[in-house]
């Protein structure tokens, strides 16, 4: 089920495995797995392949030394830039260094290596692994800057050097990291490879468990999103049903000048299967939506909010009237999704936060990093520095399922369980896509999905729709939020056909 492990958890598994294995076994296995991954990226005939291996001063460098020896045995021309440890090296690393010296790999001094002027077939990054605590500087920074300008595949070992394996942030305030096209990560998958900067720096990720006994792996509360987590709620529709069978959604928003946001959310809810959808406006209600006349447009003040699953916030504004609408929504017994201005209003009202945390009905919050920062009383930088911790803190504090949007969206439950989403791309970085996500999730809630599974499925489908559109040439540049809606409908129906009961 795609588990993810923190650095501390990986260290514990590593210690337990090493205690019952011959000395150096894990480093040797990591080196062999790295070499295999490298060879997959080289031509079938390796005689003319030029491979640059960067071996740092720690055990990650030991993995790279083992890999360099194995790659050289295939006939590839291996150039090895080795950074010796300042202190005593581990015996395993020393043994790996000796094996590399006995191979055909050519050791070159960093100062003498003409890296930029060579046509490399592959670069293997083994400078630093999961233990890095400070930003790369000096020769390491210069080397990373040069490697990042090369036009060839880059294979990172365990984690791209300079990237935090837990958070996905580049290490240090003025940090730099290897831009890898591929990462082979050891023992278990890491969250930092899939959120924040991780997806930009790690590329395609493969996991090498190094034949470690499964008994050494403790259960984890963090996973990559997977259809298996919510597929049991994908049900084919019975003939003997009607619009009332699929729930009502009311989107509450639409202050003056912002009517587009609730319309996008409402259209998404209708196209995601809700039986009836109301677009409720905080100020002046539209007579109808000409592009989607099936929507019922009303003034929010005149609507009984207990009659529908509520999506509150798109274009709502932050006036006193908007605050009162949110308070009404929090106080009623309907399932509630709070987005956009509803989150900003919550951030400024601790009493309303307390009421939200104690309501018995389902609550889903969908903040972007700025909205999350306002709710937590911190900065965007602090949220992005540890997206998992921020999402979990909000979920616990407000007793809600929290969807912290961004690259590698984090979905967190009050229990501490969390999931990182893998679908989606930069096409979603445009106005209105969050409104579409809110309407989609609201529709699933209205159809009886539990809040956790509704959030997982909505985020996955939202990203998958963008991925499909990009493969068809619609984006990533210039894709608009409204274009996601029919693509979501297609993806949802196909999933029901494949997984539905």
C-alpha cells in the first residue's frame, strides 16, 4: 500500500537489519541495486558509455563507490570523483573504497575534472543521503551547480543530495540540491521525495528494499495515495434511483465580483454525481448559470443550510455577512467542506474554530499554504518547511480531515494518519482549480462517502484529470480550471467501471 517512512524510521529498520546481517551487507546490496538502476539508463552496449559517479564523504558515498565498481565491470567508462571523510570512515565504506580502487573506475580530483565539457551518458549522485543537516556549500555547491546544467540523466542514490528526505524541502535557507531525473531510494520510500520540492528534484522514484526481512518494518501512518484506499466506495449506479439518491450540494460563496468561484465549484459538484446542486450567493444571486442551467442559483441568506452538504468559501469574501454565513454553516448538522475565504474567516475567529472542532458532522478543510499558515499563526515558509507536520497539526487542532494543497498534496486525519498524493502537475497552478477540487469533494460527501475517503479520492481524481489533459496536449501551460470538470467526470466514470461494485 505504498508506505512512506521518516528518516528516524529508516534508521531503526537499518539498525535492526544490520544487527543480523554480515558487516557491510546493506551497503553492498545498495551498491548493486544502484548499479542495476544505472545500467537500465545506459545503452545496451556499454562500451562507449561515460558515467560520472560522485561519492561523498559519508555512507551514501560508500553506496556510490560500490555502484562505481559494479558499473565498471560492464565495460562502461566510469569516472569517480571521491570526497574522503574528514574523520574516520565506517569499515563498510573503507571496504567499498578498496573495491572501487581495484576496479576499472578512474578516480579524478574534483579540481581537475572537466565535468561540464564531457558528454556524459549518466551521472550518479552519491554525495549526501538522508543525514544531511545543513545546506551544501564550497566545492559541493559548485559541483551540484555544474551537474544541474548537464543534459544527461542523473540518478540519485537514496535521495538527491541537498533534499530533506522527511519534508521535501531543499536543506538550508540558501540551499541547493541535485536535480535528478531518477532516484533509487533504499530500505523504504521517503515522504520528501513526493512533496514540496521533492517531485521537482527526485524525478522518477524506485524503491530498493535491499532484501530486508519484512519483520523489521514497523507499521507506518504515512502512505502514498492509492486507489485501493477508496475503491470500495466506487459503486455502479442502480437503475431504481433518482436525484434524491445522490445527495444535495450547496456551494456558499459568491460575494460581489467573485461569482465565478462558486459557479466553478457547483459545476464540478454536478459533474461529479451530486443529485442536486445549489449555488448560493452571499450578496447578489445570479438568476441562473447560462453555461450550466441545471444549477439552482439562490441568495444564501434565504437557504436552509441543513438541506445539503455544504461547500463554503469559494468567493465568499470576508465581510461580517460572510462570517455570519460561515457561522450558520458550522452550526448546522450537514457535512461541511471549508475552502478559501471560509478558512481565512476561521483563522481570525478562535471561537468559530472551537465550534468547528466540536461539530459532530464531517469536516474537510482544503487550505493552500498561505491559508494553512494563517490558521496556524505562522508563515508560508514554516508550513512548506514541514508540510506533513503542518497538515497533521491542523487536522488534530480542528478535528477535521485537512487537504494541504500544493506539489504532493498532503491529506491528514485527526488520528495522525496522512497520505501524500501522487497525481497532478503544474497545470493546476492556475486560478479556480481549488474551487473545482472543493466541488468534487463536496459531491462525494453528498453521495455518502466518508470524509477521509472522499478527500483521498477527490485529490487523486483532480490530479489525474490534469495529468490526462496534459498527455492530450491541453496544458500544462494555459489549462483552465473549467477544463478539468469534464475530465474529472470521465475519470470518475472509468474508475467506477473498473472498480465499481
